[in-house]
C-alpha cells in the first residue's frame, strides 16, 4: 500500500503534522512505537519561552539568538490560536514571562539582550527588581531586575499531542500505536518502511516520510547512512505539591539554568536544562529507550536556584522528579525540513521542540503540501548540514 | 561506604541484621519509625511504660528478636528516616535519605525489607475522617496506646480483623461490629485445601478460634456475609452501611477499621528497576527473588512482605536467609544455617496459603460508585478514570491514564490507587494484571521538604 | 479520652497548638495520635474542601499532611511520623509565613 505521507513518531510534532496534512486531504499514516505522547513531548516541563534563552547567551553561541527570535515570533501566534483551532481547552497560558537577574552582571546581560530583541521586533521590556516584585510579590528581595515578555507562558505537555492526534484522526489520518519501525529505505521515487505491530510484520510505501522521532532521529537516520548532527540531551524536571495560585507567569533566569511555573492544578514545575545521566547499554552507548538516571547534585542545584529567587519554595515538598531525553543540534537551532541527500525524507528536531513544535509541524506539512520549503524556516533547513552527507550514498 | 544497608526495621530486617552483624559486616538499618519493630511490633514511645505490652505467646519470638536488635551496639540504627531514592552506581548503591538522618548513604549491598501496607479500597464515603485502615487503628493502639474512636466498626475480608477486635476489647474500647463479606461456607471452602498442611503451624488457627470465642463472650456481633456498602457522615464518619441478608443496614460508628488485605511496599524495588510481579490474591507488586532472597539486581536483596505478604514469621525466616546470603556473597566466613532457615520458611507456606485464601477479597469487593474517589491525593473519581480510559487505546498502560487525568500524580505517588487502576485496565483488556505496565516509580519515594534537599 | 489509662505510664503532659486550640499531649506521642485522642479527626481538606483524616498511620498514604510552624515558616509534614514537643504549633490548612 502506498501512502502520500508516512509519519514516524506520535509525539507533539508527529501528531500536529498529521493533523495539518490530514486537513489538506493527504490522509497521512502515523506509526508510533509506544503510545501517543510517550516521549519528550509529554516529559518536558511545558514552557513557552520566546525570549532569547540563556543557552544562546553562553560563550560559543553567536548569531543563533537572533535567528531563533524570528521563529519565536511566529510560534507566539501559533500558540495563541491553538485552543481555537483544536476547539478544546489545552491549559495554554500566555500571561507573560520573566527572565530574572540576581546580580549586576545578570542585569547587564539582560539589558543587552532586551535591546537586541527589541531590534528584532520582540517586545521584551526591562523591569527593575521592584517592578518584577509588583508582578510576583514573592520574588526574593535580591532579584534586581527582569526581562518581561507579555506573551510567554506555559502549556500542559501531557494533553497537547492527544488533542492533535484526536483532530488528525477526525480529519482522516490513520494513527497506529504500538507500531514500530523496523526498517526504512529508499525505493524508487519513494520510501519503503517495514513495520511491526503486535508481532505482525508488514511493509508500507510512502512518497514522503516524516521522522518525528525526537532523540531517536539521529540514530534512525544513521541506519540509512545519513548524518544528522543531533546530540543527546538527557534532562530532568521536578514538581512540588500543590499550592494556591500565585504565579501566572513563566520564570527563567538569565545567568542560571532555571525554568519554573505553576500549573493549573497548583503544582510548581521546576526545570531549566539540568542534565540527567543516560543509562548505558552493554557497549557503553547511551540507551535511548531507557529513562535516564537522576543526578542528585543537579537536582539539589536546580531546586537551590529556584528557591533562591522564590524563597517560598522552601516550604513546599518535592513530590516527583523525572527525566526525559531530547536532543540539540550542532548549532543549537532546530533542524527542519527535507534532508537534501534523501529526497522525500523530512525531519524536525534539535531544540525547543515543545515551544516550536506546533509551528514547525505546520511548516513541515506545508513543505510537503506546497512541494517547497516555506521561506519562514529556510534558516533552519537541514540543508545547512548537507556537507555532512557529501560522502554518503543513501540506502 | 558501609557493607550492608537494611531498609526496614521489622522482623525481616532485624533477622537479617543478626546475620550480617554476626558475620562482621558493617550494617545500617533505616526505618521511618523512631524505634525498631516494624508494624507488627510498633513500639510505644521510649518514654512510655506499658504493662504487658504485646505479651501474647505468638509474639514471643518477635519480641526476643527485637530485644536482641535493640541491645546490639554494632547496629547503626537510623530511625525517623525515609528512603526516598535508591540507585545502583557501578558496584554499589546510593540511598537518598530524608528525615532525622537525611543525606546520602553508600552501601555495597542493600536489603529492602520495607513491609507492606493496608490495601486502600475505594468505596463510597471512604475519604471521611474516621475511616482508617485496620493497620492504622492497630498501630495507634499498640504503639500510641490510643483508641482510634468508639464505637468502632471493623470491616473487610481479612481475618486480621479478629485479632484487632480482641486488642480493642482488651483496651476497653466499644467494638460495634465486625463485618466480613464472605460467608462461613465460602471461607471454609476457600481454606479447606490448605488445612491439612497448616496443621503443622496451628498457633494462628488456635488464636483465631480464641478470638471468635472472645468476641462472642463480649457480645460483639461478628457478621460473616455482611457486605460493607459505604460510609456516611457530615464532615466525619457517623455510620457504616452494609448489606445483610438482602437488607441495607446502618450502624453508628465514630471510627472504622478496614482490611481487605495488604500490598507490598514496592516503590524502592521498582524505582531501581528490580523485577516485580502481581501479588496474589490482594494485588500490588511483589519483588521477584531467588531462594536466597536475591532480587534481579545484583547486590539487592529483598525479604519479608516486599517479596509477597506472608506475615511476620515468614519475614523473620526470609530476613535470616537474606542475611546469610549477603554474608556469603560478601565473601566473609559464611554463617551456617541457610538450609535450616529455608526449611523453616517452607514449613510456613501452607498456613500462608490458607490465610491468603481465607482473606481473598475475590468476589466480595465493595462497589465504588462513579463519584467515589479512586485517587485520594488528586481527588480523581471512578467516573473520571473511566472516561479517560475510554478515550485511550485498550493497550494504554497505567502511566498513560495517569498523564491524562492525574490519577496517581499526588503526594502518595499512586500507592493508594495504582492497584485499583491496574485491576480496571486488566478487566477492560481482559488480561491478567501482570500484563499491565504500572506507573513508573519516581524519585522521591516519599515527599521530601525542599528546604531539606537544598540545605 | 481515648488514651488507654490502665497499665500505661506516660510522661507529664505538655501542650501543643492545633489550629489555634491548645491540646494536651505527652512527649513521644505522634501528632496524629494527639489529634485523634483530642477528637480532631480532620487533618487536611481535599480540593473540594471536604475534610480528610488519618488513613494508614505509617507514612505511606500522605493523607495526614499538616502544616507545622518551624523557625517562623510553615513546613508540611506527615502527622503520623511527627513526634510532638512542647510548643509545637500546627495548622490543618496552609498558613502564610
């Protein structure tokens, strides 16, 4: 059987792409090895961060911050319309976000960041410590400033992919869970996939294939002989007991790793890019299927950063920590679109894939529907790494 | 780095410590209670003097072991401390502790002898203050010397209720009734196949007979075949409803003690990835082990109720086996007695099987209504869980349901509701509960105050 | 009233404060036992505002989480594992530091 589009992976990106393609009448088929939303899409902390992130201000990062702002501005509009488009509540809150400064050095970094963002059309504002405390009275007295962006926020990562999958099915997509990709190779002008479901092995042909496979993407591509520079980022998140609502905003930190928000249910979710440790296979390589181990020192440090700016956290209890794996690209920017060495094969991975996922899924779908890469994501094309496949004969 | 960390100060942990200390291995014992003893011998506060405390003949070996444990100055006892995390790092283990002795502990070998807890059974009104597990009522009594309330109704399928009723009577409490849903005939049929074997350990059977006679003399209605329906009250328990000979009856109560069986404490074995299997008949997850109590994780041992609920005598035997095995595996001069302890454990099995059969909630589960809360921490009702399950693929595991409706996402990490969710998924799928993937047990196994973590 | 008197010798009583009320207790008792002995069965409220009380009395279920005043701040602890001491002050609803 030949499909117009076969999507591998039932996370946020895959399900959202399935929805866009189905609405365009392409009746995509999506296969997911486990359950919908079982990977990073459901394990991340749900931040909608549109300011230039701390990681882009680190030594070694250069122009990426500016590039990502262009994408973030589009993502803001994407998120703002999602609940209406999907006709259901999704716990999306875009009440604003604060990136905090605790020192003069932090403050200087914030000021230059805000100036740069404003030049790029992102309306961040520099607030004094007092102004930040007007917004969040429980911020520590030593917080000396913040960059405020009115449309940052957070969403519930546990329900979003489901909503896309539901809408996609209603529009004619076929979505199969517990359905594992065993093999994928070029076949004439299209692709042939070998799929295992409930012990049954079948093959499927498709003109276009989307690898919406998160941190597995590089390894699946490697099996086909393709080099995609995506590197494992095992992370950890923590959640406290519920408390009465007091924090409607996303909190980040310009000088330290921190993301923090309060969910609809009242729990505080704390993360910000602290590493966990992948489990290893017999050969020493990271096990991509097993949850990474917590790193206790990182947990302690993460909570210490959080409680430093929000001292009331000291009165809360840690009820759950978890780990998940994502991946970042060689230049920290997403890698999106058709892989030049493998016509008809599309990917999207490599950083901020919750915040950017709904937008990039729409762009991927457009690439297939319009047979051309949308101009908006040209900067993020997989073509920028085409040189890595100069000596590759794709199989 | 210590040689041996023992999680749990009950009979299993104590018996293991006798062996490891005797073999010269440095041994630390961690327990959430201030004093050793476990739930079976939950001790009164050290500053109390209680005449004739747990004086019964059946408790004698347990008391002797406890006295030896408390007198052993080689044991590093860390009471008032919860184990929140367990990880294997290369050739040893790291425990993350919270409470009186918080911090981390590195150990070459770990024994999890963390006991069990009363199976929480969802039924209408079960969240009213005053409705407690039988274990709660019993430990208030034997440790704190406090009667949980009176009049008190005891209900459920587990014969432990008989023992509890006599203990309450001894304390002068007003026991309103003991309601057991199985009929005499049903219970007799269930235990008959095991009776012959259990005759070699007659102590508990004799005690059960004596308890029933005692209740009769005290005029306490002991109603077999009375099926509990639910609890009512305005802000706290006021009455228990039950069905008796086709009629709904109501009995006034300030407190209720519920016992349908026990679930092994399985957070820590599951957190570290040890193999577990569905426990029968009551449910929950028991940790798989070999004949020397070795779990599937090298260096990790399990004993007592962690391996399947079997009572204090079995726990003592298993603890001894585990202690001997740890000394053997550590390569120190092996203490003798492995075969003897294993034989002692084996002799107990017929009575354990009999008790399991007698207590089996089987077809006598109380019925939850759609409004009944299944998840007590996040307040998720049966109806919400069923609606969520209906939206998911039949193959969806427990975590998929959790992520969508928050069942099991609260302070207890699913200890109260997970078993019920697994049963529901298994029933919907028409499969064995063993085939359902349960929640992933996360760090910390108990809530930890954030100020304690960051110091 | 529900403390067993016969055959039990307890240290001299102390006083603890529960939701503003002064309640007698004996050193070494758990907070859960003190509350139940005082007839204070409600230990927290659920999300609908309905009262909840002790369920397992062994640190497993977390139904008995109460707020304890410690060093000028409120800290959340399990009542069944908390030993009382003179001057202990607790609240069954979240207090503000």
